[in-house]
């Protein structure tokens, strides 16, 4: 069993929703050195995609090939306010309970971060809102609106959990004091395209994405032809 990625994102209440990564931690040690750049980009791309496409307040798991994205997105506390999502990418064998117990824990611990972010209605995009709200500070805008030091703290926390939860049995022992998750309430999606809008195709999203380099897009196309894409959950 393996955990590849763990991320926290802010999500706008708009339609379509827009997600911005507040912090992420990845373990790509099982991939070759030359693949890690492209794999990392795709992990982030799919993390944002499932955070934006899955419904709020509904734990969901999205399977694709040999990977699974567990996502829990919470709506904002006030109407029209930013929400938050936690996303964990694992292999297919990783159990649901520790995954969603961790996602719930992350959201409980980090929801106050939303108070430090600009309102989702301040500008058309969160990125531009962040830059404007903080005097055009590019480093803070790149951190999703968080001060860089705070983003570093968030990612340090994520890295610690990523390492600890590689062993779900050990992690589950730690979480026994928490309320057990009712797995019947988790919505399971067998492919990434099942959470996309009608008519949307994954290939088109990949092609249009500004977050993926030309090298990563070529990697995706080549891997798909070989039916062995290592990053499509």
C-alpha cells in the first residue's frame, strides 16, 4: 500500500469551482528519477480536478487504472465564502477509513486558514485576488494567498502525515479515539471522467491545462498509448 500525494486546497463556491493549492506533499520515490517531474505535475493536476469536480460535503473516491484519489471537500462557513478540500492519492489497495479519517483531521485542523485568504468574490480568480490583496506580492500569490512561511508550515505538516500514513494499520491505531467513518457514505467513482461535466474528456482537459508542461502532456499521451500511465489515479 502506498500514499503518493497529500494536499490541501481552497475552493471557490462558483460554478465551475476553482481550486487553489494551499499546500502539498508528495512521495514519488517509487517512480524513476526521469519520470518524477511529469508525475508530480499530473498528481497536482488530478488533485485540482477532483477537488473542483466532486460535490461539497460528500466524501468521494475516484479510481483510474491503478490509482485512487480520495477527496473530501467542505463548503464555506458563510454563503459565498471559500471552501476547503483535502485530497489524498493512493494505490487501489489503500483502505478507505484511514484515508478519510486523515482528510477529516486535516480539514478540522486547517479550516481557520481560510480566514487569512481574500474573499472569493474579490476578483475573477483566486490567484489575482491573492496578488491584489497582498499588494501584488508574487510569492504570497504563488502560495495560494498564504504567507510563504505559513505555506511552509502547512507543507511540513502534510509531509509528516504523508510519512505516518504510509502504514494505514499504524495510522488507524492512532485514530481509534476518533469517530469511525461510515464507508457506505463514500461515493465511489470508477474513472476520473465520471466526475467531469457532461461532454468533458480527460484528454481535452490535459491538452488545455496551463499547469502541465509540454513534456508532461507528451508523457501522458505516450503512457496512455501504452496503457500504463503511472499518474492517472
